[in-house]
């Protein structure tokens, strides 16, 4: 493995761009290759077998691109495919998910407290956060709520407006999310509406999103393995399984310079 090899990230759509942006901020000398599986979004209402199939195909694409690490920038794929991908490509490349760094962060910052979690149906039904947080033995009470309307809403560009306010407010009023000390955004799309969520909740409520936490975890791994790159040699690359105007406009909004976007079907 060489330092100048790129970092691969993937998600069902634009959500993982929140992680990609954090990675570029914390690791500016790294080249990223991002795959947005826009042909199959959202992952949150797909079966585990389907998500695993997509994840394997995307991992193959990122391996061919000689990525030195693959970051699953999606909670649904992390809960469904992480163990399978470790088995499939773990001997060739490091696989990092977005859940474990978040669990470690919650364990360190919310012992003996009540924490809420919002995520896709797939993430919530997997109970992966419940199991991992319970295993910490930190007396953390986790209350989870599936919020399936949020990803398609965000993908269609509906945030910071009346429609998004009403949907978010309806979810936040659910009994599961009352009297909590912190709120985990259990989907990489949700940081895009973090300010709205904060506006509609108490200012005392700490909202935890994965982007910064996961980027720091990636940095730690690269430093430990002496794999950090010291200069940018090639431009970042963004691949999608299907062109969508929302992805292109959102990606350009996330990054200061125009992005290079190419279509790559998973079934070629």
C-alpha cells in the first residue's frame, strides 16, 4: 500500500458527501474517489441482501481504482455490509464504517445519559447501534426512531424550507425523542439538515453527526499505518451509478472547485 493511493468512499447518494467534505478538510492532501449509488437510492428501504450486493460491486470499483482504504459513508450500508466487506476485501484494503467511530464517541461523551437516534429503517431495524452501545456498559439509554422520509426529501433538495420543517418537526415530536440529552444523526444525509434540527429542538440538545467523527477516525488510522499523503497529485473523482441533477448541484456546493463527475454502472 502506498501513501499516494486514493481514499474510496461510497454512499447511496449525496449523504456521504458530508463525510467526504470532512475528510478533505481534515486530510487536505488526500485524493478521494467517491461513489454515489444514485441508481439504487435510498438504501434505507432496501433489503440487507440488496445493499450487500451493491456494496460488493462498489468495493470492486474502488479496488480497481487502487484505493488504500474504503470508507462506507452510509449507515445503512455500514450496518448491512461492513462484516461482509471485511471478509471479501479485508485482506487487500482497510474497511472503515461510520458506526463504530460514532459509538466510541457516544460512549466517551454520554455515559449514564439518555440519547436519541434517528436513521433509516434499515439502520434502526438492524439494532446495530443498540447492540454496540449496550456492549460499552456505560449505562447509556438509547431511543431509536426510523425517519424514512428524510433521505428522499434531502436528495430532492427539500431542506431549509416549509416542507422540510414540517416533516422534521413531526419526527422530533415523537415520544421516543423526548427528554434526551443528545441526538445521533444516524444517516450521513442528515448533517445537511442539522441546523434545521437544532432550530426545532432545545439549544441544550447536543446533536452528533458522523462526518467529523469518522474523518478523525480515518486520520488516526492513516497516521498509525504511515499512510498519510503529503501532497495532492491528482484531482478528486466522483462517480455515480446514475446521473441526477441534485447530486451534481449538491456536490459542487460541497466543494470549492468544480468536480469531475462520471457515470459508472455497477452492472457493466
